[in-house]
C-alpha cells in the first residue's frame, strides 16, 4: 500500500518547471467515465477526462462536473503519472449543481505502487501574466503537458453546446491549446499549485478556459468536514459588463470611481486594490415563474448584495450560499434609478433532478435548472432525456412533456401516476414542447402507444448520502386481454398432399366479392384488399434493417408500405421485407379509417415476402379484416403493360400503368454489415418504375395480382439508391397454398431450400471454355433445349454457398447445377418447383429434411451428390439476449451466407453506456467467456456470472473472447454492472407476440 509522505515532493525554490512537473505528475489521473443513461442533455456513452488528487488522506480528486456527468455513471481513475498505472474505482463525493467542478472519491489504501501526493489549491494565484502548465489526459493520450500564460481572469462563462452552461462565475483565459480529454486538468503555476481548473476550449483556436478555484476551495473544506455544501440561487443569471456600458445604462459615475474602486469591495475575491474590477454585474435572464422574474429585469445592473458593494461573482456567490432558505436584499440600477428588491434564496441542489423514470428505453425526469435557465422555460414539466420507444412515436428527446391524457404533468410524481393508468397497447394523448427549438416552443400534441415489452419500467431515486441510485419497479400498462388463438400441431405430408386444416362444418364457402358500383380499374378492385403497413423499431434493436430509405420518427426507425390481404377471416396480410425488415418491432395495418395491431408471423427465408397476422380476427368475436385479394400465376411477358397499385408514406393509394422491361435472374446488392438480401429470383424489371410508393402490386385491370412490387436499397458513395423489382406469383405460390387453408389452427409455412445463391452461366460463355473445363456435349444439348424467362440459354452456377447449409462442403462456388433427382433444371423457378414437389410428395413429418440427389458439373466432370434439404421456417431472430449491453442473437442466415463464420453468438448491437461499450468489445461474435466456449445463447446463459478466482485474487471482470467475420480473434475484459445492465431476454411466441424478461 502506498503511504502519503509527511513532506511530499515540492517544487524547487528556483521555480524550475521540471521540479513542478515531477512533483505534480503522481497526482494526475486519467478518468474513464461511462454515463449509463441519458440524463439532462447528456447522451449515454463512455468518455475520458482528467482529475487530480487534492486530498491524499481522504482520497479526493478534483475534476469537471461535465466529465463525471450529473446522472448515473460508472467511473475509474488511472494514475498515469507512475509506471504501474494503477486503476481504481471512483465515486462522486460532491457534484456542484451549476459550477463546472466535482469531487471524486477513491480508497487510498488500494494504491500499491503509486506515491500518495496531492496538489495544493491556490485561487489567488490566478493572475494576468502568470505562466502556467496544464498537465492532463489531453486528446486521451493519458499524460500531456501544455504551456500558456493567463491573459484574462474576468471572462464570462463560455457558451457551450447543450443545456449545461456555467453561470455567475468568472473564467480565466489562456492560449494553451487544450483539447478533449484535458477537461479537469490542473492549471499549475511555478510554485506547483493549482491556480485554476481546465474546463473548456474554443474549437479552431488555441483558446482554453479555466474555472477559478475560489468556490472550489470552499466546497473542499465542507467535503473534508463531512458537511453539506450550501448552494443558493435566486434563479437569475448575471453577466459581467464594462464600466463604459454601465455608465450608458445609467450607473452614477461617482459610484463607480469613488465608492466602488476606492472602497474595500474587492477584498477576498477575483479582484484586489492592485487589480481592481473593470465593470459590474448585470441581470441577463431569469427563470420564468420565479419571484426573480417578477422583480428583476434584463439589463438591471447590480450595485449591492446584502448591503455590500458587489462587482465580483465570488462575493455574489458567497452572499447567496450564506442565505439558503432565507432572503437576500439587492440594490440595482434600472434606467438610472436605484431599485431595491428582496428575494428568497432557494437551495440550488433541490433544482437539480435526483430521480428519473425509465419507460420503453426512454429516460424522463423533471426539468433541470440548466434547461430552464438557458431555454427560458419554467421549472415544471417532464424533461425527455431519451424518448425511447413508447414516447418516441410522438415526442423528441430534449422535449418537455406537460400533459398526458388531459392530466398535467408538473413533476415526476404526476408523470408516474399518469403512465400507470394507461393500458398496454393502448394509444394515449400527450402534449409537449421543445424549448431548444424556436419552431416547436409552442404546445404540440400527438399520440403515443403504450408498449410493455420494450424493457422494464423503473423509477430511480438518488440516495444523497451514499450517492447511489436506487431502483424500484413500476407497474406500467395494464395487461391487455389475450387473443383467443388455437394452436396447431405440426403438419405431416401424406399421399403426396399437404393436410389442410378443416372445421366440423366442412370447407369454408368462397366469399363473394362485393360489387363496386361505378368504380373501375385495378385500384377500385383492390380497394378493400390493399392496406397500409407501418413498422417501427427502436435503434437499439435494429437487427436486420438494411441502411437507407427508412424514416426516423424521433428516436424510432419507421418504414411504411403496402400489404395485400390474403385471408380476411384469419387476418393474414402479405407484405415485403422492405416494409417489415425484421420480426422485432411494432406493426400496424390500416385499411380505410381502421387501424389494427399486427404481428410478424412468417418471414420468407429467401424472398422478400412477409406474412402478418392481424389482431382482432381470431376467436368467436373476431372481425374479418378487409377482403382477400386474388392472385393469378401466369407468365409475364417483356413489353407487357400492367397496372401498379400501391400506397405512399401518408397512406394514399397510387395507381399507374407500367411496362415490363425484362424478366431475368436478378443480381441483387448485398449489404455490409451482412443483412438479408434478395436472391434466386427471376425478377420483373419495369421500364417506368413508380417513384412515390415503396411497394405495391402488379396486376391486371380487374385486380388479379400477378406480382408483388418491392424495392431494395443500397448505399454507394454515401448515396442511397433504390432498386425496384417485381416478385412473380410463382415465387410465392407455395406460400399462398400453405396459407389458403380451411378454418382451424394456423400452421406456419415451410420452405425447402438448398441455401445457396445462383447466378446465370450463359451457354455461349460455357462453349468458350477449354475442352477439359467445358461441359460435355450431352449436357450442353440438354441445357440448350430449355430456355428461361430471359429467353437466353443458360445454366445455373453456384455463386455463394451458405456456411453450415446442406451444400456446404459438397458443392463449390462455380459448380453448375444441371439436375435434381434426374430432372434437368436451368432456372431458379424450376429448382424451387422441384424441391417443393419432392418435399410435399412423401409421407413424413413436414419439418424433417428431405433427401435429394444433385447432378453437378465441376470443371467439365459430372458429379452425383446427395444432400439433405432442410425445411426452413420463418427467417429472423425470434429470441434476443441483452448481455452486458450487447444485443445478441443466434448467427443469422445472412451472416452465414458470406462464408465460414466463427462458432459463437452474433453481436447485433452495442448499447451506449453499457459495460460492453465502455470496455470496447470488438468483433461480431462472442466465442468464449472466461475460457468457456459460447456456441449459442443457451451456453452463454449457463455460464457462471460474477466473481471468478484467478491466482491469489478475486476477479470482478469477465474475460471476453470475440471474433469477427474474417476470423480474427480478440480478448478483452469486462466488468459487469447488474444494477443498470442486467441480462434480459426477448422472445416471440407462436402467436407473434414479444415478451421481455430480466434474468438477473
């Protein structure tokens, strides 16, 4: 253990800078701080700063308030001045509510190799012309030493981005060129004392701003004594103006020259008789709704405080801090007249939030003092630090909620009472304003939807004595009545036919299509069959959403598109993967003026097809949703004219005539990071693609649908490009057959797949190959006898093979697939049809793989291979794990399609403010924890979390081995934070509903 020396090393008497640095460096620490939640206008996340020891015996560090943040945090200090670079946990000992300084506490006994030294504070040493050194973690390089000379000591507090701004204090100024990471560094003079605290810098220049230490020293004395630091306020911000400006505002010249400059008002503050003040304090702004706002006016010049002359923020602060709970008398000059007012002094600590509520990944607390002061709003209402999923549908972060369902929300208690009365999945009314936005300062109104499955609702309260955040769970959103849905047993295939669900009354009669009167055309025919689909998800759970094209509703990612009703009674709607890119999200369908919730029931693993299940269509009291559309599978010819019917972002129907340019095997763009992309589709390409709609249908004039129209997006050179194409009905024929069943329990469809990606190999190019690589004349003739939709003779070549799929290790990229079970195939349509015929032709459980024989041509040689073709269910993650801030899922098929990947769980997102972000977990896979492999989510949950013994000491860290898609491995340590980051699991049940459970 390090022992504090009774005579710590001090600078030499000759003022050598080397001696100063040698003495100070052991007291410098590099701070690693993680804001675990958004709070006030701070965003969650990890950042760095500097601190230094000011009391070695008590283990007190001084740093900036903005470094340690004012909300929940986790912090550690590295003593970078010694080779051992010991790292200790630190906690907040005192946080000033307004001035930019804070004290952190560490345990001195935990230092083993670092000498305990402290830096003395000297507020009076901050003088113009003083040569200084700034020692700290500048640019996060642990230790840097910058030089400068104090140029000013009476600068007003700098205006910073965001709501937090220091007020009612002077700042010193020097051209030391400090940058990010040096916040909290000591500003040292030649005597080795800290004369100021580095706090801010002016980007694009060498200017640096330093906080004087007068009030810091006073607070340090109170913290040492274990006393509360009194902080008073009249909810008014002052600014320092020059004497000439004061005279122009009506201040008496005699008062300035004789009374102020020749009096004793400059004692014990920023100024002295040798360095007198050059101006006075002026009222800049008052918080609305306070007595100060009624009594003071902007422009008033302060003359006296509590009967004493005052031209110094230090004296002003002292007067208020000494009068907390009482009143203070002010004398001001207003338009040349002396005005006296008496105002109550409030406890500034009480105007800073010490509690917040979490709901749907959002953070809400009372309006903080800084927000009210900077944006000129009253100190009531609920500040939205992070909007999250529930309120994010209407409200932006940095807003102030004033009303919910007609109930005023003046404080956190009224807000809590209001949200607890809202049933789950119900819409509610919310009123708010955005104080920082001039266009939205007015009252805004909208609706939001209560969602229980986006996290646990909690209220957090700060224990002031221990500086610990204490949670309590809230019961938010009354449980909605469950849907009545009959579950099905797995189907089987018998006698070559798929067994259908049937009711006791036999087959369901075909519903007659309603007469449409004088309405004509495809749009009229599909009026009751085409609906608007809205998908929303929060950015934390963006699992399979390819970048580009989505709109951002505040903190929520939103997509809209068209859906086609395929079964009105069962509530089944067919849409695409652009409109609904993943399972995890909130889905709604709108037909006319009726909107219902829906769940993602099935996502096609190969094509852009998604089946939604609409709520309210099931059970004895179920109500059908619209009318089922008619699909007709036929060959679409090049040059043919079709009707396009779609829906735009606002829900308006669009209709236009389009022309087919081509029908060919498409080459669809892939994404990075890997996401699902279309493949193995003979797509319909339009010559005049619709621009205002994201998707829709291609149909004949009577409304018979021949193809779905969808888009995919690709980002090139930072530009988002939209590529539209049509999916012919034959690509969804098997899916529609499995959905078109009689009444009874629903069974999810299955898709037989080789899990490969094909590309067309034209016979013309194959004939040009050398004889030993060219297919035999026999196969060339058989392949030429069949032509695909493109009318060009071609064969199918393996372009990509999914890792761990049926063809992995059997086929190679470049091989030609020429036959399945002896039948020649030359198009992806024929491949799908053949696999479906085999899959549904034998008596076996439907989910069991089917054996097929493939005929391959490899470098001119014929190969016969047998593969086990899986029956793929719905694509996408039905189970998501939140583990130390990592959003994990089983490795998606889209990732395995790019090639061999490590055996582990896939990292989809890293949540800001989490241990995973703070400790810099790299890669895309977690492959082992503490040396134990983690091939799947269950193996990760089975691991023993917490303390592990290693050698002679107990470890509170976990050793995380990760890997990326290239096979590189990484090893990092991570310290769990179960209070703020417990392990949670989200699951989708067979009905499509998601649930959220914390496992710790």
